[in-house]
């Protein structure tokens, strides 16, 4: 019989967060962020099809600091989710379960997502002539 002070199943209040658990939660959160961010993309596409005024309104929002912050978060979510998805493909093949490997690949995923996000934003601004 379980002790009245002991939880019946493990949960976040019992375990100390570890890199693997934080990355798992981040994977789920970025999946949700991608779904929500897709609504911004749909809004942009519908506005483009609706007319010049609607498109200008969306462009003004996207060009604002909050719009750019949302786009930055969305682009990080894309790269993190992609990199971590590749990591999961290796796990599906039965590789990378060793604790040291799981931690190393977790760090690589985070670093790759950050580098890819920064690279994409630099490339985007460079293609607009922002650095000329």
C-alpha cells in the first residue's frame, strides 16, 4: 500500500528537472508554438489574398517588435523541433540512449537550433540589404 505522502505516479513536482526532461518538455512546447505560429502564417496569406489594406495591416504587425519577437520564437521552434526530431530518429533506430550520449546530443540540439536561428535571421536581414 502506498504511503499517503507519496505520489501514486511520477510528476514534475517530484523529480528535479534534468536536461533530458527539460528538452522533452521543450520539444512539446515548440510543437505547440509551431501550430500557433502557423496561424500567423495563415493570417498573412489570407491578408495577401484579401487586398492591399489587409496585407499592409499584417505587415505592420509582423514588422513591429512584438511581431518580430513572435517570428524569432517561431523560427527557433522550427529549428529546435527539426533538430530534436532528427535526434528522435536515432532513438527510434535504438541509438543514443546512453546517458552520456543523450546529454551530449541534447546540448548539440540546443546549440544547433540557436545557431540555425541566428543564421537564418542574419541571412534574412542580409538578403534585404540591411548590412550594406
